[in-house]
C-alpha cells in the first residue's frame, strides 16, 4: 500500500474528501470530472481577457494549457483560484460551484496552485515551507503531517538534504520543487502549475517534468500551464491552446503535437528536445 493509500485507509478526513493520492497507481484514467469550466469570462477591470473559455479536467489526468505570452493562461489559473472576479460563466470543482468563493476557500476544497515564479517563503526553511503547505490538514495530527512530509522528501530527495536551509538560498530548480512539494502537502485533488519550467536549465526542466509525470502516475490530477508546449504536450493526456483569451484548439496531447497549426505556432522553438 502506498503512503497515501495508508493515510487514506486510516483517516476519515481523506475518505470524506477523496483526493488524488489514494487513486489509481497506473495510467488508467478515472472518468470523474474534477474541474469543469463553462463559458468563463474574466479580466482586469475593463480589460476582458478570457472569452467564453470552456474546459474540463478529469481525475488522474495531466491537462495542459499552452499559449503565447499574454494569451491569458495565468489569468485562467488566477480566476480558478478565486484571485480574479468571474464576469460570467461557471466553474465547478468536485461538484461545488467555486464562482465567487474567496481565494482562501479554494485550497481548502482541494484545488491548489503552484504560482509562476515559485513564491516560496524565502526567510523560512525548506521544512517550514512544506509544513505551511500542510496547514489545511494540520488538524489531522502530526502523524499525517509527518507522512505527507516524508512523501515530499521521497519525491524530491534534494529537499530532504536541504530541509534546514533557508528557501531563499535554494537554486531555481530546488525552489520549484519546494513550491510543488508545498502544494502537495495539502493532499489536493487538483494541482495547478503555472509555468514550472520558467528560467530553468534544460536538464532541470526535464527533471521537473518527470516529477509531474510521476505525480500523475501516482493518481494525482494536474492542470499544467506552459509556454514550453512541446515538453508539456509530451507528458500531458490532453491539452487546450489558448490564444488571446480563447480556446482555439483542444484535444488529446498526441493530436495537438501532430497538428500542423499547433506545430507552426507553438512547437517551433523549444527549450528541451526529445
Ligand atoms: N494585473 C493585471 N492588470 C491588468 N492587465 C493584466 C494583469 N495581468 C495580466 N494582464 C493582461 O492580461 C492579458 C493576459 O495575461 P496573462 O498573464 O494571463 O498571460 P499569460 O498567458 O499567462 O502570459 P505569459 O506566458 O507571459 O505568462 C495580457 O494582455 C496582460 O497584459
Ligand atoms: Mg503567465
């Protein structure tokens, strides 16, 4: 039994809130919709960015949103996270409408974001950052917290080595791993990642993408926003291409990789080659 499966078996909190970690250990997909968005519109004051965006994420999938600078990718994640007001449309997470919910409520439902630029707490240690990520499950007691912490250290061995080091002194790749580990500490149903490859060397990018694949293979559900379209599509199950706030193409990742328009616009110059 995996670490998370054993936590689930012992802990009624997790069975009330079935989260990704308990699920499939293979690539077989569950057909349970975790997030469904319909005709979403949002923006910044008078600036309308997202225009009738519809999409969904099923449990156990990696879904990627690709698009150029300014396409609205971060705006989409910020809107799902409750940081931006919804002008119109619907967002349903795990069967609950999340439109209009305050940002603090969304992670508590199991929807967490790894923000662009990591945003770790620089003056706190690696372990303190991780423990903060687990505040949602803190009332479950120290044992659960410890097991989640151990799982992050298993997933990211470098974080264990650096556990007492101040987060601000980590390398960019280590900070990205810490930001991912911190998000996973709440045992979420959905992890949203905004450009995890930004500013990292190709080898580190590869490592980060391998971890994201491993997360999916352990049963987690990931919404991955990336400009690095080739790398993202090579690990994703499905993808959406966002252009000036609209979804212009969507489908299985292998279809998008083979799509001539997508190739021309987004797969020309990549940071990692397969
Ligand atoms: N805080 C803000 N206030 C006003 N306009 C904003 C704000 N943030 C983003 N925008 C605008 O919204 C549009 C979409 O930006 P967004 O950051 O969502 O794009 P993106 O796809 O994430 O781009 P990138 O790949 O560069 O991160 C852009 O035109 C941008 O200038
Ligand atoms: Mg962005």
